[in-house]
């Protein structure tokens, strides 16, 4: 069985998960000058 996950490369299209809420929060943090930490699994 193949894994449904893509590791080690940039994803797009069908492999990209809808992250509109997260993008909105990040944009607001950057515009406000807030420190932002991201976590990559």
C-alpha cells in the first residue's frame, strides 16, 4: 500500500491541504510584527 502523504518536497494541487485560516493568521502576524513560530512534521 502506498502512503497518501508526500514527504520532503513542496506540494501543490491535489496534495495541498486547504490552509486558508492558517494563512490568514500568519499574514496578520507578519503585518503586526508579531513573532511567529511554525512547526513542520
